[in-house]
């Protein structure tokens, strides 16, 4: 018996919930609850409210999903450089 193909959607994270779950507003219209995929946890990819994400969902349950990719925002400014400690001499 073959496995069913997962359906992918893009959306916007609207709310961060406890237990690594997120409320995601899909571009197609509905709002769903999604959790972070294991590879994103393993690679320590942080997801915040306002991030564009790709969500993978089962065709049997279209109310829950799994975050599989966080899109980089082209308009986001680069992170500030790390502050340097002054050199102390004894």
C-alpha cells in the first residue's frame, strides 16, 4: 500500500503557541495549527510571528500541519555585528 502524498501550502505565522506549535494563516485562506518539523528542531531554526513558512499537511486532516521550511525575508536588515569586548591588560 503506497503512502499518500503530503500537500504543501505557504502561509504566515500569526501566533506562537506553547509546545513548539504555531497558528498559521495559509495563503489559501484557512488558519491552521502547525508544529515544527524534526529537521528544523535539529538545525535550531527559530520561527517567530510574522515569518513566511511552508506547511506540509495530510490530505486527510486539513486542520493540522507541519512546518518544513522558513522563508528568508529579502527586506529584513542584516543582524547587527557582535559587540567587541575591550582588551584589558593586567
